[in-house]
C-alpha cells in the first residue's frame, strides 16, 4: 500500500516508526493547545505500549509521507475500535482515524488527502464499514467533509468543570 508522487513518497509505518507517530501526536496536541497537565503523567509510555500492542495485533496502522530528502513530513493513522454499541453490529468494530498531521511548511499539498486514502484502504481491507474521527478546527473539518466525512449525532457534557478534550477542540473551531 505504498504510493508516491513527484516529490513525496507515502509508506506504511513499521513498528519501529511508532515513536515517530507519537512525536507527531505530541506536536499536534501542542498546536491544539492541549495543556500538558490535562494528560496522564505517563501518557507517552501508555500510548507507546498501546500502539505497539495494537500494531502487533494488526489493529493499528499509520502511513507516513516523506519528502525528497526522505524526511517524514506528514502522517495519518487508523485504529480498529470495538466499543459499545459498535461491537453488537457486524463486523463488530469501526475505524478510528488518528494522528493526522502535516508539518506546517508542507500544508496545502494534499498530503493528508493521500494519507487518508491509504488509511481508508487499510480499513476497507480489514472489513471496516465506518470510519470516524475528531476534526479539530474549521480547516480540518472542511478537509474531512471534502473527503466525504459528515458530522454525526454525538453530544457531550462536561461533568468536571475542567476543560475537556471536546472543549479544547471547540476552542480551536472558533
């Protein structure tokens, strides 16, 4: 499932690329304004273990875009999720799009589009019927809508009085 364009190559991540995916996630959280103190203390180690386990089980896959100098400049991933009530419906899981990020100087080159197409192909090969994601910001929402994603019925309520992940995302939409 590799692709290339004149100046970029798109390749499936290997297990040893998981720290790279987590580094992109860290940068994404920084750009979103996610306060470090809102994350669990050992967040990186928990994610590293989760990603490695899910990769070994064939339940997570990232795709990486490399520039002509073979530097990673964009990423997108997908995870198979089995939470309630989805595990009651065939096939028992759905795709969760994760870690979509492009380094700022490479934005506007449709790298995310190509990476998302690869993640969707991977999900289809896994028998997935539906993919979901969280769109952070109006630009991201427009990107996903152009690719066929639609807003759904999910709603949330803050029960703590502290900023929740959804509220942080809402701040980026304004």
